[in-house]
C-alpha cells in the first residue's frame, strides 16, 4: 500500500509542472456540462468517437446476424467517427472483397504505438461483419504467461463454438486430432478423437499447421473469415511460423488475415522480420505503414472527440507536443475533459498549454483522479497482463470485499482505462497495451516481483490439482518472482511449460522455457559437465530435443551435446530407461553423415539393457546405421544390424524387422551396394503389407526407388514413387511428402519430363527449402535446359548450404564436388572449380567417408581434370570410379558415360568406346533419355577423334540421334553443341 501511496503522491506533485499552470487550468479547462449542452445534437457522436479511439468493438457473433446480410452488401455506417486513413481503409476493403471472391489475402499494418492500427482494424471489422463475413480476433501479449500459439488458439476457439460435433469433424477432417493438441476445446466437443501418432518434430509441426490451415480454409467456404491478429511484435515464434505457413497457402481461400505490429520494435533479427520477409514474396501479401496524423487530421480528431472545432493555435500546440499520434491526442483531450472540460475558444486568450510528453505521462496523470483502491487494483492487474480476471483480483486483495473490488473496476471502466471483454463475464482488459505497460513500469522492481509472487501463489491455490495444465502462466509469474519465492518452483514450472510447448510442437517456445529453467537453477546451457540433478537433466534433455527440432542439420552437434550431459547424469545414477530414450532421440543426426557423437551414447545404453530385449534390438538397428554412415565401416555396420534382425525375428516383431532392414538398405546404399539394397527394400515391402503403416511403407518404398534408379530400373522406380506420393498426400505429413515428391521429381527428371519434374521440385522445396537433394537436382535440370540464370540461382543455394555445413563427408560436400563440374561442363564455364576441389579434399581426407560420398568427390575431380585437359589427373581417379559401371551416379549422370569421358582424356580410346557403348545400352534400356542424348554426343566426340570413315558415319548417326532427343526435350546447351559438331562435319 505504501508503494501505491508513493506513486500517487508523485503524480500529484508532478501535475502542477506537467499540466497547464494555474491560470491556464482555469481558462482552458471548463465545465463540460455547459459545453455539451450547447452541442447536444453532436454529443452522441462525440461519445462514440471517444470510445472508438481506444476501445475494440463488440463484434456480433455470426449466428446473430440477420440471414439477409449473408448475401446482401449494403452501404455501411460504422457509427463511430473515423478520422483519416481513407486510403488504408480502401486497401483493406479491397483485400476483403478479394477474399470474399476466393482470393485470400494477408495485409499487415505497421506503425508506432498508438498510431491507430487497432482502430483501423476495428473499422474493417465493422464493415466485414455488416457485409457477411465473420471476424475472429487473436491477440498477442508481452510477458503475460500466454501459451504458444495463443492468437491461433483464440481464433480457433471462436470458430469451434460455431459448430456441433458432426459439423466440426466434417470441417476439421483427419486434422482434428492435431488441432486438439493445442486447442483442448476440440477434444471436449469430439471426445472420441484418437491421439495423433508420434512423429519427428518437423513432421509433427507441419501436420499441425496443415490441419489448422485446412480447417480455416474449409470454414471460410461456409462464410468468409477475417482473422484479426493484434500486436504481432509480441507473438511467439511458433505463432509466426503458423502465420507464414497459412500465408503461403491462402491464395485460393475465402480468408483474409489482417495483422498489426509495432514496426519500431522489430529489429532484423526479430522472428517477425523473417515472417514478413517470407510473406512479402507472396502475391497475396500487402504491407501498409501507418503514419502520424497531419495537423488537419489532428484537428478533426480533436473536434470529433471534444465536440467543437478547435482553434488553429490549439491544434498547433497539441500537434507539436503529440506529433500527431492519434492515441496521444485522444488521451490528452480525454484528460482535459476529465478535469472539467475543454473549451477551445479559451485558447485565444493566450493561456499556456503544457501537454505531457508521452502517453505514459498522461496515463499517470489520469490515475490522479482515481481512488487509491482503484489505483492499487489497476497496478496489480497490470502485472497480470493486458487481460485479467475478476476472480484473481479478489484473491489478490483478500481483505477487500467483492463489492469493493467491483467498485474499483467500475471506476476504471467509467474513465475507459479498462473494459469488460464481450461474452466473457468476469474478464477485463486494459483499453490499450500502452496503458497496461505504463502502469506496470511505474512499479519498482521489488514491488513488481512481490506482485508477481502474490499472483503466482494465488493462481497456484486457485488451480489446485489442475495447476500443471497452466504451466506457462505459472512459470512466468514464479520466474518473475524468484527473488521473493526462490528458484525452486520457477524451475519446476519452466520444465513443465517446456514439455507442454514441445508436445504442442512449439519448439522455439519449448527451448526458451527449458533454458529459462536452466538459468533459474544456475546451470549453463553449454559445456561438458553432467547435469547436477534430475531436474537439471530433464531440462538439458528438453533443451537438446528442442534444439534438435529447431537447429539446422549442421548445428545438430549442439543438440547432442545438451542431451549428452543429461545422458551422463542418467548413466551415473543407473537410469537405463532414460539412457535409452536419450540415445534414440537423435536419429535425425544421421542425416549429417559425419561424426555426430551419438555412437558412444548408443553403445553405452546397449550395455545397460538385456541383450535380447526389444530395446536392444532398436538400439542395435540404430547403431548399425550410424556405424555405416558415420564410421564408414560396412562390415561392422551389417554385423550389428544382423543382430538386430535376429532379435526382431525371434520376437516376431515385424515392425522392428522392417526398421532393421531399412538400416541395412541405408548402409548398402552408401556403400554403392545397390542390388543388396533392393533386396532389403523388397523384403521390407513384403512385411509392410502386414502392419498397414503408411509412414513405414513410404520409407520402405523410397529405399526401393533409390537403388532401382541407380541400377537402371526406372519404370519400377516410377511405380514405387507414384505409390509413395498417393500415400504421402493422404497422410499429409512433412517428411514423407517431401521424400515422395523428390522421388517423383527424380524419376521424371531422369526421363526428361522437365515440366513434371519442375512441378514436383517446386512443391518439395516449398515444404523443405533446405533439403540439399532437390536443390542439387533442380540445379542440374536448369542447366540442362539452358536456363543458366535459374541454374545460377539454385547453384548459389547449393553453395549456401555448403557454407552452412560443418566440414566433413556430408551430402552437402559430396554434391558440391559433383554438381559444380557437371554444370560447368554443360555451360562451358568454370562455375566454381575452387569450391569443388576444396570440397573434394574434405571428403577424401575423411577416414569415415562412405563410398557413395567419395565416388562423388572422385567423379568431380575427374570431370574438372577433363575440362582443363589434364588427362593424367583424370586417369588418377579412373580405377576408383570403376564400381560406378552400370549405375547412375548420385542421380546425376550415367557411370559408364563418366568412365568413357575419363578414359578418352587418358588416351584410352578403346576403353572409352566400350564404356560409351555400355552407357548407350544402359540409357536406352532404362529410359534415361537426357543421359542417352549426352552419351550419343560424347561418344560421337570420341569417334571423331579416332577419325576413320566408319567412325565418322557412326558419329553422324549418333549426333542425329542426340539432336533429335535434345530438340524434343529442349536441351539448348546440348543442341548448340551438336549443331556445332554437325557443322564441322559438313552435315
């Protein structure tokens, strides 16, 4: 209470300086009753316009509108005076009309605090509601303990209320279970929903985003929807990711998203900056930056608020102090009205007008006229957040009666500092976030921490057994009050909040909670020391999982290091179950194909479980895969996987057997043992029919596609790829869909079906833009057809991925060594031999490189040597490249054609001819038309070099065949090459 009294006393003392001076106060502040009597006809409009400055409207529910409004679009009057923003409002109305017509739109409103973003959205909302659309509001809050995805939860809850159970299930479809993970009301309405399957983090989040987008798009077909998202500068990263996802898929919906944010609070590294950058590439996106009012607009606002035309002198003085910020202008006028009235005619008498220098200052002055009880109530409410609950305030003031708290809130409501939320009895919010901020910041650090402590304890008592379901809110208040209550419960709730966010696929928020818990406990985020206790171990393991879900592939060692510290603690206390969980949690690190550090954890966990247990089988399968891909020890890998297969078959566990066969297929692929890989895949495919799991079937078919393409069975690969795509589209999960799209793209590209390939590639890169595989294949395809500008763009993407990747025998390094020489040969220019050479050196100097990766490095070195006429250097790679005979090298070129090119550069023309003949047969039999066209041309070059009559005749025939194929497929660089050779032959 002393804190409150001190604040009020300070405000009173400052008033004589900040306000007008004694004479000015008498002259300029008059009894508002007399003035309003003179302008009685205008008074209702004045009152409405004052409320409109800071108060969001009550938007009628869709079911409350007359049916005629769903089809008719009459001229609409909003009732409240709306000053300025005519151009911006026209833009919003145009976007709404597009959305109603099925052309979804995203419009962002940017501007400083108080500039009128919310007021503009309210005006649009009134228009949209009156013309048949439904408006759903989602708000973001600063440090208020709101859970991840809060604005989307608000939007979805509002829409869910509109449907009964059968309607809701129809609109959500199979995505209902995923939406229910973050919106519990869905499961309440649909109690029979099965839990969604456990997925890799990236897949799980994709499924959630896709389900939410599908639901909103479906419901917008029933009635156009406007999603009004407020204060996006405070949005959690996961909410922004969902906005990005929706924005990229909004074009063919009846959805309009209008978002508002403070641009001055968005530095380049802010997550919203990334979202805006992504959205700006969409044709459906528009950004409007709101500027301050001109003097004329300020005059209009003063007149609308005060009821009389202000004098020019008064306008200039208010404009000079407020700089045309609409909220500041409105608050100043409101302050003057509260203190007796504003008679602008008195300004001509020369009175001194001293306006407070900020909205915060004028807010503090407005508190001066309120009771101490009201001030105390508002200050506590401000620490709760922008929104607060009457019941909570009652608990914070146990000595006050319900009537006293009601009176205090009524006092604040009457002066429009707070307002009741529509259709939410007992819920209030501050009329503007700046007012809540000003109040909260007026408390000292100690007083604020004490208030957080009071709130935390009150909430804990209120929630009782349900407190864990409010972990985010509890974590916020306990963490802010740890100076009062200590770190114990803060760390506990941060852990719970982190797990809750992780299970809801809000991985960035989960990471923040886990790290906040570690900070509270004084445990560093990085290092090698084991966790000091079980809670710290859980926080570190949580940090590791969240890092694994949010970091790029090349950053995965950070995630594994976090989990290793938890693993070491569990090892020390003998917790085998958690050791196994930690070991299995980083399977994604396999994609690195470098040293991840996972092998020692798996090996140690294996020592703690029975040798023939299910856990041992899972760990052995995973360990074999890591050994094959990271250590490059094929025999050790297959022996380990063999033990996993024995356990699975002994236990009759077909799912475990499939996983072991997949591990074997992976290891075989990276040792170029393609035919053994096909056997693994086909055996696994036989078992898949028994377990009926589409995810597993997609994965199994992918490991049939890769070796089938590599060995020339392109038609078989196409059928498997097509089956994969059907399954993946029905499943609608990120990684299965990405893999299926890429397999389909690969088969189409190698057949020369460029347009089909490009469409698959576009879809693949849209959902997994950092996947190096579609970047590689798109790069080579664009050069093949002669679009060098596009090729350069994708080649730069490949280089960028290389720069981001930790040095080692990874796909990024392997692809760079091969792709650069391949496209350089097509274009006839050096497109980065230095980068390719350095990448090859990294790969070949690594003792754990697999044959798949080293073959790309050696092929790249050989092609570069050929292009600089260094036959000896090319020949140095020849022997190591012989295993590529009868295969497609890294889905790029025929191994036999490569060997023919290298042998020719060595002067071994007979060998070269044999290789080219093999390549012709391989490409014709397999249907690899682009490769066939290149082989014809390269073989013709060899025959022309031998230069005898029979060879010239065969060369002419091959060039004709090459020209026919390349012309049909539009392979411009090859066409030009063939025409040049034909010209030299005189044909």
